[in-house]
C-alpha cells in the first residue's frame, strides 16, 4: 500500500488477475466443455502465480520469509502452558482451602 493507503498499481494488477481466476471457477462451461474450462482456469491461475513471482523478485529480498516455530520453541511453549495451568490450579486450590464454608 502507498502512503495514501490505496493499493499500488502492481497490487491492483495482481488483484485483477486474481479476480479473473475467481471468475473462471463457476459457470456453465464446466459442464459443456470441461477441458476448455480447465485450460482457461489454469491459464488465469498461472498468470496470478507469475505475477506474484514477478512482484516478489522485484522486491529483491525485501519480502520477509515466514518462519515456522522450531521444535524447541513448540516444546518450550508446551512447558510454559503446563506451568501456567499448574500455577493457576495451585492458586485456586490454595484459595479454596483458605475459604471457610459454613
């Protein structure tokens, strides 16, 4: 997005290609000529992917890579969750022990 918060021309081009791909999904051609429908849909989907590749390459390494959490991070998160739950349960048990029921 630009400073004016409107999509860039490249982004609008990508959205237009995506719209064509979405518009190629439904329609009677799938029943009357499925082979042609596959060709058309495949062509517009390929155009979307080609444009995405072009835009990513144009950024010359500026596009961040999404990192998946490592096994170590997942194990740490699991231990932290277990510790938090145990601490909460312990605090609740202690509070209930201190409450006098009449």
